[in-house]
């Protein structure tokens, strides 16, 4: 039992909607904490306003409050639950910590006799108040960069005068590096200083002497009440100081750190953690190390909570940091807890890695036209991927293959830059694609010393790149028939995809695959086991690699595959949704987790494939087996051949999984639920419109075009305004409303430059129409509509950026009946088995179809939370053929209305056009319940509904 037997009921504060700088890693941490506390019989009460996450699912906590994260909501919950003994604020990022501090300052915790566990307020204040933190570090003898705080413009100018440039300005009490900037020149200082002072909630900035070119490291620590400390993971940033860790390519374990310096860094981290307060839980410490033989260490900051990096460290090591941190917060000590992976050692055990992980961030600059794409101290990425391999090179390739940016890995895909000036510019001003540009630079013959001089990236990493380039050059001298086995094996061991090798050999990907098969160069799967295989691991969490064959005693050649296939159980693979991005976020992870749990209820062995380290779907104990691999054809096909599942579920993982449906179908692999043909028909505008015509369902006039000439001809038939969009994209990418031929031509030319060979769709835009959407479950014969939502904004703003009301608020019976009829007809005509989302435009009481997606949608989790019904669970059982729609007892409960409110991260891109249009720009969403349409919040939204429409 926990030492503190008085704790019987705990409030957990979540992190709210997803924004840049605070994403679903906190939902992963919060979900782990909830599950961990429930194991100990503790009642859990959760407040979080995010409907898209599994964390706010009714199954996760005893009481879930989808309420705004304010002290007003906290007071209401504490009044309703006087039994709450303690609050755990360390699982919800900066949002939760800031709310906890505000409630503390208002005396709320004292009023209700609630204890703060997992951290103490003094520790938060010391680490967030940069002046206090500096004083404490100097007192305990931890070196820091020359720095001073300023609480006024005048003081800031004085500090700059004393230190000289370059400088770093960091705002106190902010998240994701908000308000932080590098200042190289005096003329930029005034603006940056003013911005930092404004954005800090206490109007304070810390001005540091910039440590340009120093190396950056992070350590993840855990501490218990007995002052036992373990270091879970050491993470090295490939990018040097000056780029926010959330925007850096990071590697674990650290690659270029001497053991002597590592031991010093460990001691410093433990000393820092012990000095900031008396708390039990997780902690993240960041250091800078000088890039010379001295390896001088300077402390940057410490975060006394689970962080973005602790989610990464958990997935990298298999050590569930948040789960253990929650146990420590209720009084356990590390030696009392078991290691969750081995089940035979204690949690007072530092993981050892016999593999390498590489994390690469995922950006969405294409959504923010005119954004400053240079990477710096303010985080700009919207998600991340992680690759696991036996070497840095293999992990790097796997991470780049996971990004879903139409690259097949590092180089060898014909998509690199070849212009010297462009390459130098991109190296100088750290760009989102610098991970690829380094390879392009080497290929162009730019010496490593020059690349190092510009980027300050450690020479060790650059040499790893150079080795890859030499290998590519050597392979390119062969053909598929003459390529020696050892070279092909080496390329696979270094992470090259079959597509890349085919590019080098000028042959087809399938030829490389067949040659590998012939030569017995097959993937083997290894366990992620926290202890470099010193102890047996009990959790089935795997990554793939390639091994040299070893000769056994009887003379046979073999490789060791640690993923044993169970012969007796039927298996189902669920394809995950890959990295978060605008248009495809955490809501699809919610769907995947529910899909896995529902398949398990039906008696299947469940297998998850995903590469996103921030999410619950890649937790080691959600599915029966987890393959932490790129959602990339070659990797998936190998897993399918190894596991031989009954089928694959593609409709829960967003566009990522859906894009693979065609390949799966072509290779004769069964897709559970709606067939590939139906999925494709819905995407193909011509075939879909024919289906609508046959069923007598109206749709806006449209045409297709493959170049600007065709588009201009089509415009004569359609009438402006015209909505232009590419086919097969997500989140409204590249959609635009044009009002004349000049705009049309410019946009079509621009689109085809970015997405060559795409078929463009041109629709007559129904100006002033109301937009609505419906989600439904269909079993091929019966249809049940789970929810109809009406958008507050007019048609033309992407559904992901609209405020949506459930149920509709001013659609008459005639319109609602048309929506219901159309939904039934389309679901059945597409032979839908599972989920379908349909979007409508309503003009003059007539309902037109905009599009239909026979898959899980962004809105399904929102509807499930609003009505309190497990719709994804039901839909999965329908996909698996286990149930019919008529087998379920649907009982939605909602008093009043629920509003889905989009949340934007425009503050990261101050100069960007913030108008909304058909291309999605929101990074997350919150849910707001109102009793009636007289509610002030609704009234305000409705009054502003047309303000932001951009054409």
C-alpha cells in the first residue's frame, strides 16, 4: 500500500487544448497517472477541457469534468467533491502548473483542505522565476551563463549594455519558449525586449549571454520521498544551443559525451533536483556543454514536472515515467515499486539502452503563409516522430521515413537540394528540413569542416552522414543483379529503405524487396527492454533491425527474432496516425486506442503500429503487441508477413492509415470494415458525384482540372466564387476560394508546383450557405447517426476551424430530415462498414453534399464525450463483423448543447495572416457545454461568425 493512507481521492489537472509547445505528451502522462492511481484504489477526479483525447474518456477517471481550466471550475468541482484530499498538477504541463499556482495564491487549496502532491509550489516558483533560480544555482555551486533579470525596459537596456551581443532574452513563466529570442544585433533588441516583457505573466525577462555553438543535453530524473534518485535517460540535442529542444533533433542515449562529463552532469542534476524543494516525482534538467576538450557544463533550466522530453524518454527506454511519478506522489518509494517492463527488478533501476533513438519534430509551416520558418528559441513544431534502430544511422532513417513529408529517408530519393546558395542559406538559418540539407551539402562536396563551422553540429554526427553518402555512392555503381549481398545488408542495417536502394540502382522497389527475400535479408524484431537484455522483459514492445546471420552448432545460419508469433489467436493490426500535425491530431489516437481495446474485447490479439512518442497508442501496455515503427509501407508489410493477421484496421488512423489502403488491397491483405474501393470512391470526385446523382442527392456544381488551362475553361461553366482544392489531402491543404480568373490561375499554378500531377477539384462555392456535418455508424445494412453538428461560421471555413454546435441550433425539420436521408443513402451506397463523416452546405432550405469520408473523423471523440457514448468501440465491433448496428442500445445523454471550439497557435507566428478559410489552421480544440442559446459564450461566437472568412 502507499505510505500515505490518508489519500483516497485525488484531483488531476489536465493540459487543455493542444497548442504549439504543449501537445498530447501531457495527455499521455495524465492518462498514465490516472491508470496508476486507480491501481491503488484511489478515486480520481479529472478536469480537462480537451474532448479529443483518450485522457478525458469516461473510462479513464472516476469523474471527468470537461470544463474550462479556470479557478472558477476548480471551486465548483471541490464543492461537488468535498472528499478530494489532494491535487496532482505535474501531469498537465505548464497550463496545469499555472492554474495550480493561481488557485494557491487565491487560497483555494487551503479553503478546501487540499494538499498539493508531486511537487511543491516553492519548487515551481524557484524554477520559473529566473532570478531566484539563478541565485539558488550560484549558492549550490552550479555554473550558469552570465545573466541578469529585468522587470522594466530601462533595466533590460542596461543589462544589454553590460553584456554585449549576441544575447538571449527569455520570458519568465511561459511555455514552449514563448517570448524567447536570440538577439544578434543591437537594432533588434528593443522590439524583442518589449515582446518578452509583455508576454511574461509577471512582466519579467532573463537576459543571458548567448552560448552559441555549445552542445545541449537533457536529463530525465525521478526522485522519491526517501531522496532516492534515478536518471532515466540522457538525451543529446543534435542541434546546438539556440534551437528550442522541442524543435531540435534529439538522440538517446547521448552520443558525443565523455563518461567523465556525464558523471559530472549526473551529479549536478541530482544536486539541482534536491535543492529546489522537497517533492517526489519527475524532473527534467537541461545543460549546455562547451564544444571543446574542456567540456565545461552550464545549467540552463530545470522543470519539476513531467515534460515533452519525459514522454520521449518513456518511449525511448520503456520506463513509464509518469506512471511511476504518480506512485511516488502518493508516497511509494522507488525500491517498493516493480520495473513495469521486466516485472522482476525494482523501479530503482536506471535503464540501459542497447539501441539508439532519434526524435525529429514535425512542422506545419505550409499552414502559416508568410511565417518565419527559421528555428530558434520559440518552439514552432506541431508534433514529432521517433525512430528506433541499432545505430544512429538506422534510427535517423526510420525517423525521417516516419515524418510523412514525401521523403523516403535521408537522401537517395531525388528530392534533395542541389543549389549551393540555397543549401548554405538553409544551413546558416536553421530550417525545418536541415536534417536533409546536411546530406545534400555533403553530396554537393561541401567539406564537413565548413558544415560544422556553419551549423556547429558535432563532427561525430556529420561523419555519420558522410558514411551514408559514401555507401550510397558505392551502391550506385551496381545494378540490382550485380549488387553484392553484404552491401545490400549494410544499406538495410544503416536504415536505407527499399525505395531508396531502388533509386540508387535505378530499378523498382519491389525488385529490391524480392532480392532481399531471395538472399534472406529479412527484418528481425527486438524488444525494448530497459535493461539491455540483462533481465527478461515481459512487455511486447518491439522495433525492427537487420542482423548478420550467425552459424549454429548444426551448421544452419540464423538471426534472432525476439517477436514470437502466437499461433493460436486471431490477430488484428491497427494502423496508427503517425506524427501530430494540423488536420490530423490526437483525436485519431483516441480512435486507435478505442479500436485496440474493442478488438481485444472481441477476443483478438491486438497489434499496434505507430511512430509517435507523445501518444497513448504507443504506450507499452495498450495493445497486446506494439511495433514502434514508421507507418511506412515497407515496415508495415514486413510486420504483416511476420504476424499474419486476420486483417488491418485503417479507418481509425486518419489519412496516414487510409493512404496505405490501396497497397494493402493490392497485396491481398484484408481491410477490416469499409473496403478500399469504397474509400477510394469517396475520394474520387467524379465517381462520388455519379453516386450522388444516381441517389438523387444534390451537390454543388463541380469540375476537375489537371492544369491552369483546364481550370480556366471550367471556370466559364461554374460561375465564381470557386473553391479550388487538390484531391487526396488532409485538413484542407491547399484549398482556396477564388473570385476571378487571375486568382484562379495563380492558385492553380502554385498548387501544382507544390503537389505535382494532382487532379484539382473546382466547386462552385455556395456563398452564404450554412455548413453542417454528420457522423454515423453503418454495418452495410443499417445506419445510426451518432451526431449532427451545425457550424456557427458560414460555409467556406474548414470544419476543423469552425465552432460547431451539437445538436444543431437553427436548422428546421425539413433540413434535418434531408440531412438524415442523405446520410443514410450515402452510407449504404458506399457500402460503409464502420464510421462515416459527411459534410453539408445548406442554402435556401436545400441540403448539398460537400464531401463524405468513410472513416473516423475529427468530430467522433467530441460527439462521444458530449453524449457519453463509446461510439468508436461500437464502430470497431461493426468493422470486425462481430456486431450489427441493431445490436447496440444507443442512449445519448446531453442537456443543452456542446460546442466544439477550435484553438489556434498564431502567437508563434506574429506576422501571419490570421484569417480563416478552407485550409485548416487550428492546432487543437476544447469543448464547452451550455444550457441554452441565451448563454453569453454562444451569443459572442454567433455575433462574430463572419468576421474571419478569407478568400
